[in-house]
C-alpha cells in the first residue's frame, strides 16, 4: 500500500473544507498512510480576482482544469472538486472514481426572502440559471452580477450592495453558515445546477492502487444521480452561458430527474422523467430529448 497520498484542491475556504473531509474519511480507512492536501490555483480563481463574469465563459471546468493537469502530471494522486464545476467531458486518462453521499441540493436566499423583496431591489447571482429562474418568479427585481467566494459575497450583501444574494445550501452548510439563510428555494421548481451538493473525487484511470483506495468513498445512489444529471447536461448542451438545471433522485422508490432549460430569455421549461437507476445515462438523455421538443 502506498505510504503517501496527495490530494489536490482549490484554495477557497469551501474547497478546503471539502477536501479536508475527503482526507479525513480516507485517513479513517487508512491510518498508516500519510495524506497531504496541496492547494492549486485554477483559472476560475484567477478570473474571480479580476471580477470576470462567469457567464463570459462558454464551458464548465474553469475551476477544475489546473487540478486535472496536476493529476495527469502526477503532482497529485487525487483531485477533489465541487461536482458542478467539472466539465461533462473529462480529459483522456482521468475519471470520477467516487461521489461521496450527496448533501442538500437546494439554492438559498440570504438577506431578504422573495416575498420581502420590493420591486427594483437588487438580488445578486453570477449564474445564468439562477437569473432565468429569478426573472420567472420575480420579473420586477433588479438581478445584478456578483463574483467571489462565499465569504466575499456575504460581505458584499452586508455592505448593502444587494438586498439578497443566492448561494447553494450545501456550501453554506459545509462552512457552518446555515443560520444566515433567509429562505431555501424548492429544488423541484428552482431546479439546481447539475451536480450541485455533490463532490467529485477524480483520479487517473489507470492508477489501480489509488482507485482501490478511493472506491470505498463512493455512494452508489449519489453516483447514479450525478451520472443522470451530467448525461442530461452533455445531451442538451450547456456551459456557463446556458440556463439549465437538473436534479436526479429516488422518490418513493422511483428514480427520477427534474430538468429545466430557459433559452433566449424564454420562460423556463420543465420536465420530470423516470427511469432505471441502473441506466442513469439513458434517463439524462431522455430528459434532454423531452426538453428539446417542448
């Protein structure tokens, strides 16, 4: 067994919390292995420093690329990502080996609730998906772009730059900031980003030793749900500029996906499809096909 394991991660507070949780789980499994966390700055981190809007990027993956390069160059053994940041097409030689048990997938409002917001008040988000859904629910609001990590965004809210901001419940919970949530939005209608609330533990495809160490971290139901959502995203086509959402889960024993798309500022279209949890890719493709003809 390897005596050392290096986990690569972004340097944000949330990324570090997530990677340390993966490290701690691995350490419980392999107490004799020395496990280290290495911070790697990504293109997405650099863009945040310049306040470049996320919507200006045509593809997902700007928060993952440099970590993937480090994996391929064997600088690290494992990369830990927020699943929603991982492109649907992985570089040759890499795979998502484990998806730990997923946490809350919902979006949340901080500041004022939707009912409390007055016409013309400012709500901050850097997501075209969230913007499209907010425009549908409250077309009278002023939706304003916001960048930065969780702490930076909350500071901007407290400084009065916005009346509300939208963030993922999962990140707030992991950072111990649940108490700051004003309203949790229903994921059945305010459909989350594909992969939201889940982590991706990525490794090299041919590294059997590392893959064997990581495999026990995988939660089969979460992995199937993520596979369906990523299949939907790949089939429909979506990046940072495309307002799409998807959430797959088991509901009353049935495996289903809720999928959303809003193109050219039209009203968000929604579909709910059921399928076989043993074939999650087909369910994602089916949802994409249904939305394309709505």
